[in-house]
C-alpha cells in the first residue's frame, strides 16, 4: 500500500473515520430513542430529521461563508 509511506495521511484518514462515526451516531440513534421515549411515529421522525436538515442547510448557506 502506498499510503503507508505517509504516516500523516494515515493519521488524517483515521481522524476523518472517527469524525464520520461521531457524525452518524446521532441520526442513527435518534429514531430508536424518540420512538421509545416519546412514542413518535415514522412520519414524526422524518419531520424532525428533515427540520434539522433544513437548518443545517441554512447555517451552511448563510452563516458560514
């Protein structure tokens, strides 16, 4: 493997991997927690994740330039 010649790149790839695990943790557990604790339906879950997605788009489009 060519990437082993560059230990800095391996470290960055590992950091990116850990970041993506942390980033995907919330949406994947959000459904189980809200269905169990608040007894939400699938449509309510979809609306809540869609609502969060719209705000993420707005922040990235207008607040972070």
